[in-house]
């Protein structure tokens, strides 16, 4: 014995309707207002860290920018190293530093080393060499 065609058609349309509702909820884009509200309410976790910079030769200029803030503004360029206590945002996304250094004209190949040691994390260091008397680079640290 065969089922009733109108009932079978109704059940088929009901199954497609339920599948359509589920798929539309899964593929619907979130509103930009909801995303920005979530970002602004989340607390920003700051981590205390030690920043150590070492260089060879006499520097004329040193700038280390993180979020438009110069971390090396108080560095004594007459010495060959500097150490600062800084605060960094949450380390899950990593830290990006923009480096700008200038040595006197005629300085041979030289190096600059940056080490970051956040509280509760391993230290990370990067070394950059330069052929001429200047260095422009972006360093990315991740934990």
C-alpha cells in the first residue's frame, strides 16, 4: 500500500523548510554593531615585560615603536645597551615592533639585538644586521 501523496509532499516540504532554517542561521553574517560591542567590552590584559636593546658601535638615532609609542625614547645612545620595563597588551596575538636606527656615515656592517621577556613567559630575542649605516625593520615576537 502506498502513502498519500499530499502527506508525503507536506513532509518533504517540512524537511526542506527545517534544513533551510538551520542553514540560514549557520551562514548568516553577524552585524558589525554586535562585533564592535563585544570588542569594546572585553578587558585589555596588560603584561609587564623587560625590554633589552643592544647594539654595536655608536648610534645617532634609535626608535622602537609599538602602538605609536616610542619604547626607546629614554635610551642613552652613548652606551651600547639599554633596558626598560614596559607593559604590553595580551601576548596571544604577538607583538609587532617598528625599528628605526641610524649609525654615523661610514659605519661598517653592524647589528642591533632586541630581547623581550614578559612576566610568566619565556624571553624572545631577534637580531638584525645592516650593511649600511641605517636599519628600518618590523620585528614580530610571538609566544
